[in-house]
């Protein structure tokens, strides 16, 4: 199955997710797991039905691992930003990323309010609503249709998950509530950088779809402690950090590494970008 065929399956699955989230009876808690809404479960079931029929394995936030022996496994977050969705804040998404033995293959991150769609295929670039995403050729900061080109943290607008213990030197910041959309916003040039400032990191279903979009758009990417963003075990958590340019990434990583390491000796190699 080629990248376009995978994305076509993702589009069908995302339609089912959107329909599940829109149901009025979905806004109550399941009671099975803290923070899990009925629409989370319904969205997961709708997506997995389409993905399984297409022959994919699935690793989902809501239901775990299915058919792990299949050639392609889709890492799925049915609704990234469930609290936003439940409260009516228009910043939540669904995220799909197909993974094979060589890495990330194809991804879709869909804003479930605006229907803005970020798509990427390994080696073929990334788009937003069909428009190519790429760094500016002149190297000057810009807004929209690709990474901004920003090189200085002091001039940057950054997205955060959680509030760090101190100001890290940015010009402005936003805490929006969907890491997939936050990272894609860096790929689009709406934000200059994104920093995971949590104490526990993020699961792979939260960020892998957006990571492929960022990689194919030319975004500089790293992990707070120098590890690869695609772990051998998909259940391991990571601290993604992405930025419009390598100089900005190095500056952001240096600031992020000043807090939160349980074992400083475990920190990886300096400010070098982390492959996905």
C-alpha cells in the first residue's frame, strides 16, 4: 500500500471519528478510566473498524495494541485534546501515523473543528489542506505555509504543554491543549517552536503523526533528553521539542534541559536533533 492509499484510509477513519465526537451523548465520562469520555471510546471504535478492514495493526490510546504482527501498525490518538472537546474549546484533533520496520510512513492530523488537515508521506513532503509545507527559501521569518525561519528564542512565539518552573526566554507563549496540533502549527509557521514541559512526557500516539508532518516540512526536532522520538517500544514516553530552525532548536533544548531530569546522567547528546 503506497502513501496515498494509506492517507485515503486515514481520511475515511477520520470521518468516522468526527461523527462519533459530534454525537450529543458522547460528552459524559465512561467511568472506566480517569479523563476518558464516551466520545473517546466511540471515536476509537470508529477508527479501528476502518483501519482493521484495511489490514493495519493499531496501537491506540483508548484500546491498546491490536494485530501487532501486521506490516503496518497505525499509532492512533482518536481525540487529542479531549478536555478541549468536552468544554467546546476549538483546538482538538485526531491523529494517525503508520509505522513500519523502517520508521514513520504516512500521517494525518485533522483539526476536528476547522477540518484543517495536515498530511505527510515519508520522503514526499507534508501539506496543510493540500498546500506544501516547506521552510522559507530566503531564510527570513514568515507566517504560514511552512516553518517560520525564526532563529532566536527571544523573538519566538512558542507552544507549551504544561508551564515550566520559570520563563525560558521566549517572546510569547501559548498553552493550547493538543500537542498534535501544536506541533503541526510549527510545521505551518503559526508557532515558532513547541516544548513539552510536562513531568511525565507524552505517549507516542500523542505526537508521532505530527512528528512526521514536522520532519517532512523541514522542522528541526529533538527530545528533551536526546533520545529518538520513535522508540523501539511504542509504549515508552518521550518529551518532544520542535523548532522552526536548528539554531532555535538548540536554544530551546538548552533551556528545556535546565529542569525536569530525574537522572541528569541519562541526558543524551547535547542539542543535536533527534531522528524520528
